[in-house]
C-alpha cells in the first residue's frame, strides 16, 4: 500500500506547475486597449510563421528590444538555432517591429495635430507682455499645456527673456538657476514643454540667420537638464551673475560699488575724499561717468574674483591703476553746497586762519593751503574739522 502513495514533495509541486495561465488570443485582445506602456502589434498574426510568438502577449519597449537582441544572439552563436531558422529571420523580426512602431507614431502624430488644431481656436495670453499689444504671426511662440488642455501664444522675446532669467538667476553675485516657467502662469515647465520652446526659439534664430546666445546654446547642450547645465557651466554662470549685479547703479549695490572704487583709488595711490565720492555717486541724474565707474568696478571684480580679463590692456595691476588714474582725472563734480561752504569758512574762522580761496579740484576736493591745528597742536584736515562741527551742531 505504501508503494502506491505519492510522496508529499511531488504532491505539492505537481498542482502548482500544472496551473499555467492561458494567453488570450490576439483576436480577443485587439478589442480592448493595451495596458499603459505596453506595445501591441496592430496587424493580424502571420499564419504558420516562426515569428508567431510576437503576437502572444503585449510587451514593453524594453522587453521588445531584449527579445530582438536575444533572437539575433541565438542565430549568430547557436548553430542549431541558425539551422532551424530561415536566413532572413532577423530581418523580418526587425521589420515587423519597426513597421508597427511607425504605424503607432503616425497615429500619435495625427492625434496631436488634431488636438492642436482644436485647442488653438482658444489660445491664452495673445499679447506682448511688455507693450500689451497683439502678437504678430512671425513672432508667435506656442506653448501647449496638456494638463489644462490649453495653448498659450507668447511673443518670442517674452519667452526668451523668461527662459534666460530663470536658468541664469543669481543672488548677490552667486548663480542660483531655476527651472523654466510659463511666462503667463509662472508654473514650472515640463521637460517636453521646455524642449518645445527651445526648438521654436532655435528655429526662429535660424530663419533670421543668427546664432543663438551662448547660455541658450549651453542649456541645449546640457539636454535641458538644469543640474547638468549648472555643473558644466559654473564659471560662465558666475561671470553672468557678476555682470548682472553691476548692470545698473542703485541703492542695492551702491555700497559694494563704493567700496570697490575706494579700493581702486587707494591702490592707485590717489588722494581722494570718501565723503566727496559718496556724495558724487549718489548724485542724480547719473552721468556717463557714473556708468564708466560702474563698469570699472564690474571689470575689477571679475578680474580679482574670477580671473576673467575683460579688458585686453589689463595685463597687470599697474595697467589697472593707470586706467583708474585716467578715469579719476576726468571725473569732476559741482562745488559743494552753500551749507558746506559756510561750515568750512566757520572752521577757518575758529582756527584763526584766513579763509582759503574757493578752489576745488577733482571730485570737489578742497585745495587747502594752510594746515589746521587741533587743541594738541596736531595737524587737522578740513574734512575732520567739518565733521567735528557737524557733530556739535546736530548734538
């Protein structure tokens, strides 16, 4: 009796191996949509073909590629498999896959073009964000938002300015790139939207026969990856951040500009008055000389911090200080106000010295011919005397 009994190990394994799932025929599966990210052959299966296993189930793109590579490896390395299969086996295998992929791609293209045509009937924005005027067709850039089923119509200058301002963003001369955003909603763009905008901008530059800017080309070379763009162009972004910081002279960067100018004047060995320089730099409206001093501070910051030689003549510090001296020699301002003049005259009267003649040199610096003396008998400049009088009056 014991010889007729099935061992427990065999009794447990046999039922598990016998229950294999039965694949659904292609004729039944074609009536429903495939699972997401799965590829299904659209044509009916070939009768009495060695490639009929391709129609058994839907596969992902990765599974398709692995299946093709494995079949080619079997034919090339296995003599038995090579003898049993026809000579054009691998060619037919790739032809079936490529023909099916092209049909799927054409269907997707038709769907997208039809969707674009319907959505473009109700585009958003449609105005220049600076002048608020209608956008000409030659300057229009389209952005598709599939989530909200909307197409935005922007001016190419608005798109380009917004793109560069985000990927080249900086904070206090430090680059802090941000993802590109929708100029109308300010929402971050997807990778597909970023690629679409960049492609339209590149085509516009090509139509006009111009090359795109360096930073835009660098972002394209980084394959629209913000992290890779920052890693591969760190020095270029740092240079752009410094130049953006010194683009205009305003209250935010006034202290840095003044400190840089004073360091240059001190290094050049020039005699200057810090209070006169502060008063002249804060003068409005700004003159072309203000712009020259701002550019001097910018170029010197790039030369010292990033070792970028903006001016071809700056081979050494002597050349830098020579340019500073020439610019300082051309810088003049109006004489000081009546209040400052009265305080200076009061200082001379207290010191018992006749008033100095009203002569003012560069940057309104007084040319005092006689030294002042304090209570200890030490020399005291006119600037120090005026400061002491002002402190006493305001106290």
